[in-house]
């Protein structure tokens, strides 16, 4: 077996564990630390970390398959895996000795928020950071936490060579973070995506991601469009949820009978049609998703990813989420009144995937931008 096979096999094993723990995860409103450590020990938080630091520097498709597999067991665990893996790529853009300090242990867990809602004031040797960030998925279990910040000299913003405000992510020790109990939500409850904040925290310049003028990291993983990893993870989670929903419905349909009917739901013609369409939609979305990843990865191995490939990546990820929602909705509806009970996994899948749709990386505007590109029109591709 290859190392990739071992990782996928471990993802299958943990997926079954997380399925059994799904109710506890949801009630805790976070993934319990011991379950998070299972993912760390499996290497899932090292997927995006450079090999030079002891990471796995895994191909994008492998990371997505691991996340998809974990999400079949529990969506929140899949979500934390992709956040951890994506956050790990930040270590390729900081000074080598700082990266070695941060990733001193193979089980180190990074998490955080890209959005620059904090402010980092330049001082000798680094920055003084103040800020509050939302959507801190998995941060309560992390060792180091990223927070996007606008850089300032005194009260004035620091500008880049094109006169635009500079923003960078600051790597901060978890012990210096204040967590706020804000995560009271409908779905993906186990992600623990609460707010966190810091006040007057000194961060050395070596811990400001991408601030220092360092050589560009080599390797396909760091040529691959970094911002797209967020979208890929959301799509992988959605594909996992949708597959779990179909499997859950099929098991239910073989025994469930509607009131007044002698036949099981599995014997109803409407079930046959709806289930077949859902299966086709899910498989089609999944094939487009992984095909787009593979195309972009081949280009990344050659040193650059074209705009056409980046367009297809973003379109395929948004489409995967949209199709996943339709599949889950169809299974939820087919199951009838059973779906509304807390004892039904289908209600959790329904709630989880509808929270995933709210992420800006898979917003409907992706279709508009992709459509303009297909027509050869000017488009804002900053998020592509």
C-alpha cells in the first residue's frame, strides 16, 4: 500500500468512529479534544505543511478525498480537517526557523481565519495585534491560531507597491487567545466556529505570514491557488454529507411504510426516480470536482495554474455544494416525517449542508464570475 492508501484507509476508520460520536460532537458544539487528536495523529492536520518541516505536503485531490470521507461520518470533523490542512499551508510563507518552532511536533494543529478583521501595528521586531475574528472553526483545539490583519504604521495603513492596504495573517499562540461563546447555530455545530479576540498582543515579524521577502516555496501545493483550498474543503464536506444522506435514506426506505400503504418506501416509483436522479447529480458533481482539481494540479506541477483552470476549480466547488444541497433536500423529503426527529441523521445532514452553503467561497456570485470568463468578458478574479 502507498502512503496515500494508508491515509485514506485511516480516514475510513475514523469516519466510522465519528459517525458513532456525531451526537456528542453536536451537543458539545465542538469536536472533543480526543477526537481532534485522532485526526492530528493520523496526519490530517499535516496535509498542507511543507515536507521540509515534517509535513505531508499532500496533493490537493488526496486532501479532498480525506475530508470527503471524514464528512460522511461527521460533517464537523471533515470541516475541521480541511481548516487544519489549509491553515498548514501558511507555514510555507514564513521564515524557516519560525516554521520549525511552530511545527515542532508532528501533531501540531493550526486553525484560524483569513478575513483581515484585525489590525497589526508595526513596532520594532514585529507587530502589536488587536482584533476580533468570527468563524474560528476548530480554534479551541489548535496550538497556533491565524488571524487576518490590516497592517498599520501608527494609525495609517501600510500600503503595497500598488498603493493598496496590506493585509497578512498573524500566527498567534493559542494560550494568548480569548475565546467567546458565540457559536449557537443551526448546523455544523461541532465545528466550534466561535469568535476569538486578542488585545495588544505582540507578534514577531517572522510570524506574519508572507510579510518577509522570502523565496517563493517550491512544489505544486504552493503553486496551486491557495485561496481555493477553502472552497475545495467546503465542497468536499458537502459531497460527504450528500453521500451519507443517500446511504441513510436507502437503509430507511427498505423498511419504512407510509401511512395507509402496504408497500415500503423503497417500492414506490417516485422513490426510484428521485433516488436515481440524486445519485446521478452527486456522481456528476463529484466527477467535475475531482477532474478540475486534477487539471489544476497537473498545471501546478509545471509551475503555473491558468485562469481557465482556476475558473473551473471555483465553478466545480460551488456546483458540488449546490448539487449536494439538492441531494440532501431530496433525501430529507423522501423520508417524510421521519426526517424531522432529532433521532434521524437526515435532519442533521439537512442542517449541516445548509450552513455550508452560507460560506462566501461558494456564494452564487461564483457563477456570475465564471460565466463572464466563459464569455471572455472582464471579471474580478481576486477570489479565483
